[in-house]
C-alpha cells in the first residue's frame, strides 16, 4: 500500500518500513508483509477483543502487564491472527509522548548500537525495561496491552489501569508516537529475551 497522508518521518508506515530494513540489516528474520488498505480494528473487533484476550493469555494482573510486555504480546499473536484473519506483526520499539507540561518524553528508547551489542553479547536476566513491544496490523493499526497501565501507575491514574490502546498509529492523541525499531521476534529469540510459553 503506498504511503498516504503524512509523507514525513512521523508517518507510521514509513517508520515501520524503516524497522523492517533495520531488522534485515542486523541479520534477523523478517516476516513477509503485505500492507492492507482497509482498517481491521472494527466495532465488532472491539466488542470481541476482551474475550479473545482472556482466552489467549488468561487473566492478566497489573504487575504482569508491567513486567511481561514482551511475552504477553507474543502470546497474543496467534489469537489476533485468528480473530482478524490477517497477519499481525510483533513489533519492538519505543515511544514519544508529551507530558502535562508539553515536554517530549522518550520512553524505552534504544538505538542500533544497543541492538548490535545485544546480538553480539546476548543478555542475561530476561526481558529488559529498555524495550517495549506491541502488535502492528497490516493496516498500520496497533494494539498495545501494557502502555496504558504503565502510564497509569507512573502518574497514579487508577482509571487507566488495564486499558488497551488499539487504534491506527497515525491517529493517536496527546503527541503519542510509536517508533518501531525491529519487526518480528527473532531479536528476542537470538538474545534470549523471549520467555517462551
């Protein structure tokens, strides 16, 4: 699907395509990607999602959302593929957002050097707070189960606990931008970060 809308580097599809290139550059496997022109996150999806989520990963506690972001999204992949009848891509990256004072905050930020170091040396101790993961659909919509709970805990906003972000990546509010860095789970497998279930 050709890029539509914003042609700049904040366009999620441009960032996602860069992440695909970066993933290959690091010698990691990349899933085949066919972009979809139509939205997949319909009203029907939103109605069924809580039940599919429960069936796929069970009842998730707040601490699990904070500490197991990588494995939860990985466990959710098959259920989302089945529910949407579409490919769904495990995506690793970081985020930009505006705080209440209008200052840009970068969450979970990492760069190519960090990726190369992890691939060369591996990691110990399992998943790291340096990474964030979410699911990207071929329509460039995203599903993130953990970020709203993380923000709610940091800012003491109990109404955000357990919230799910599911929307087109270019239509998020309050200056939130997802910055994909790697596509697929090969990086987690090669570095030992993925906790298999």
